[in-house]
C-alpha cells in the first residue's frame, strides 16, 4: 500500500468516525442534514471557507462539482445565484444535496445530478462559476474504491483532477470562472503539471490552515486561469 493510500484510508476512517451517527450539523449559521457515506463538512474548515470565499455571480449560474451534502450549492443559491447545478459521483451525496436544498427552500433553483465529473451534463452547458472542493490525495491507477467516502479523499491516478482541468474550461460562459479547493494533502506539483499540459495556470485566491491530530493541513482555493491571460 502506498503512503498516499494509507493517508487517504486513515482520513476516510477518521471521517467515518467523526460523522458516525451524525444526521444534523450546523455550519455557516444554518442547520443541515448529513446522510451516511457523505463527506462531513464540519470536520475541517474547507467547506465553510470555500463557500464564503467564492465570488458568486449575482443572478448567474454555478456548477458545483462533487457537492457532498450540498452546503456550497445551497449557500450559493441563498447568496444570489439564480441557477445552481450540483453533481456528485456518490448517490447518497445527490440525495443529501436534494434534501438540503429542500430544507432551505431553494430546490427550485438547485438541480442535482449523479455524475462522474461532467459526464451527466450536456456538452453545451455553460456556467458563470464552476467549483470543486476536490478529493486531493492521489491514489495509484489500479486503486479499487471499496467505500463511497473514499471518493471524498482519494482520486485514482488523478483522473478526476485531469478531467476537471481539461473539461472545466469548456463549461464556462464567456466571462465564466473556474475554481478548485485543493488541500495540502494533495500533490500540488502534479496538479501544476496537469495545468501546464492544458495551457492553464493556478492562482491562489485564499487559504487557511487547520491542525489535525497528525498534521497541519492547508486548505487553498485556486482560480484556474488560461495561461497568458
Ligand atoms: C472533499 S469532498 C467535498 C464535498 C462538498 N463539496 C463539501 O465541500 O463539503 C469531494 C467530493 O467530490 C466527490 N467526487 C469525487 N470524485 C468525483 C467525480 N469523479 N465526479 C463527481 N464527484 C466526485 C466526492 O464524492 C465528494 O463528495
């Protein structure tokens, strides 16, 4: 087992432990529902901070990749986005986001789809803002997922990161902006290489550090911009 997979699986176990039995939590001054097998957004400052740092386009549209419990998607709708599309590869996350959108009265403007990256979207769909709080730890290309929660932490061969950087720009409106929340457990050099290959660059927008029992993790929001612009 590689160190990355060990770190990812320890993180998964920690998430399972911290979320076990939790069905309700408070974040950003609101009450939320959490379903089993869904990333618990209260164990680190990532979800709350990214949700507050993003520049929501008033009256515009957001695509949230990997929506989990749906906090960012719902917060965006409450913050003035007219249309939010939220997708996740894990079915429980899709159900969870729908429930939280209903709970906060924004189900009419939050569309939720089960999707592996952009797969369930139409090729012509464009958004003013596209964002993913990513599963930053790279797993080997032959890694086999055995728990849904592992999708929150581990990305096999960085396939999803590559897809996000390759396909994300094609789903932006003319003035659309692409962002990724990428924590320091991830391999920033590898992400940078993918960006270079796609003719993109990463610009750090904001960051915060959090001390876990075993290490300090930095949660960083990057804007992904066409190189040269
Ligand atoms: C770190 S969690 C973030 C969850 C939520 N956005 C939040 O901030 O609380 C990453 C999310 O990405 C989802 N994910 C991972 N790979 C994906 C893929 N290929 N397509 C869609 N979603 C994916 C995971 O299931 C998980 O919900």
